[in-house]
């Protein structure tokens, strides 16, 4: 696919908030970034895996108002690799403002990253460096499974949650360009 990202609205069949479960393919096997933009404070999980129905290998991000945790799944066994409980890194329970979270995988550079805010390397919160002997397994990661954890005091609103699958992993910060054009305000 030549597209740089897919916008996945919450009301399409694979991503029904009422069903609490979403699954799709990465744009490119073994690499990409999943971005969640939400105006509702819904805890979520993102699973990047090599199989649609069972996970022999993959990475799981679980984020809520108390902590964010990354797990590695290998031979169907889930092990916690890293976590944070710093409030500004988590789902903010007050809601209102849009919150952006991203989870990035890169089988070429051998890392998995979790970030909040803009998809920039400077916004990385957790970064896992993966061993070269897992590179072939990482290249087989093709599936994205997203689940939102609904609570009774937060009503569903499909217009307030957006999921995007970006083709490229977050590997650096984009350049800033300075324009030679000036604007006179009179």
C-alpha cells in the first residue's frame, strides 16, 4: 500500500465500540505506528501480533488512569517488560481535552515505543530495544487489535475516538522549516 496511514473510524465493523474490540492489518508488516486520539478518558489496549486469532509473538500496550504497561508475548506467554505510573503519561480521567497516544513497532531498528502527544521521538515514554535474534519474529507482526475499556460513567461517543494505523514507525523528530515569508500586521 502506498498510503502513509489508514484512518479507522470507530463505527466500522472491525472497530465497534459497542463490541469493545477492534482488529486490522498494519500498513506494512513488522513496522508502523498505531495512534489513538480520544476526547473521552477510555482506558485501552493495543496488541501488535503475528496472528489474528492467537498470539505466538507480539507486544501489548495497556493504558489506563493508573499505569501504562508494555508486555512482550513470546510462545503465547505474556511477560511485563516496562511500565510507567507517572500521571501525565497516562489516560487522564478528567476528559474534555483530546488525548493522543501512540504505539510504534520497527523491525528494522528493533524497537517498540509508547508515547503520548505528537508522534515524535521526543514524546516517547517507554522504549524497548529488541534483541536481533527476534528480528524475524518482529517482521511477522501484521495484526493490530485495539480494545477500549468502557466504564458506566463514561458514555460512548463514536465522534470522540479515532484510531489511525500509520505506515511508518516513530524513529526521529521531523524537521522544522522556517519560512522566508513575512506577514505584516497593520
